[in-house]
C-alpha cells in the first residue's frame, strides 16, 4: 500500500509541472530561450541515460534479451507513428492549423501523460527507489515540454488562465495512468518487463528525433558548448542515480 501512495504522489507532482507555464510569463523571452535550451539539453541526456542506464537494465533483469530489444523497437516506432502521422506531439506552423492543433495537442498530451503514469505505476511496484528515479527522469523531460505546450496554447488563442487550466487537466491523466499501471503490474505477470523497454524506446525517440535536433540548431559556439554540457550532465545525473540505486 505504501508503494501505491508513493506512486500516486509522484504522478501528482509530475502533473504539477504543467503549471510551470506561469513562471515563463514572468521571464523575459531572451532569458527564457537561454534557459530552455539548457533544459532541452539536460532533458535529452536524461532521457538517453534513463533509457540505457535505467529502464533497459531493469527490463533485462526480468525478461528474455531478444524480447526486451523487440519491445524497445516497438516503443520507438510507436512514438514515430504518433508524431509523423497523427501530429499529436508537435506542430510545425507551416503544416497545420494552429487553432485546431491546440485541442489536438491537449488530447495527445493527455495520452502521453497517461503513458508516463503507466510507467510510474510499474516502477513503484519494483521498488520505491526505482520509482523515484523514474519520476525524476520524467520530470526533467516534462519541464521543457510543458513550457512549449503552454506556448502553443497561448499562440493558438487560449488566454493564459485557460491555457494553464487545460494543460493541468491534460496532465492529470498521469495520475489515472499510474493507478492503472500499478494495478496491471501487480496483477499481470511480466507486465513491467514489456512496459519498461517500450518506454525506453519512446525515450530514445524523443531524445534523438525531437530534442537533439533542437540542440543542433544552435549556431553560437558558446551556447552550443553549454547545451552539450547540459546534455552530458543529464546523462551523468542518471548514471549517478543508478549507482546510488544499486547500492
């Protein structure tokens, strides 16, 4: 029961990250841009580290090696399909109607947050330490994403208050996903050995196809160096938490 309470609390804290948009209002655009690129770099490193140093090693301890890598590929392909054909995670201004996308973005975010909840629920079944580390990885990914989502909603015509409210409602699907993920993992044998590599594939896709290309857009040498250091810091942080977890 204590693990379930930890899981629900962790998912609710992750949902609160959706309100970070209110802080972006107080910052100057240029300063926010500088911080955001560092967050993107750290998030990319955290996702790569989380996939290869955290989720996959845990999955390999529970399942056949070939199955783990197959599920990882399925996770990667699944996120590719979501982005490429359904436009549920991103919208390029020249390719879609921004106003229509605000609602589609909320639906896509709800599904994405629900899947995050599934992972949190499964990870807290394994142990509280593993669940906390998984939650931290997701938080570092959510910060730049939620700032971006808030900007999309504002740009699409929402008021700031409405954007914060709907973004938070969308984020609460994480709590629902956590409860379901915890239940399924406790009831279905080897459910976490399927879910963990599936999530790892998603982490790898987001980092490699969405976040790292944003780092490549930096042309100024100083900003490029800092974003690279942030990327390496993200990996180092996950490695450190992994080593602490093992001890």
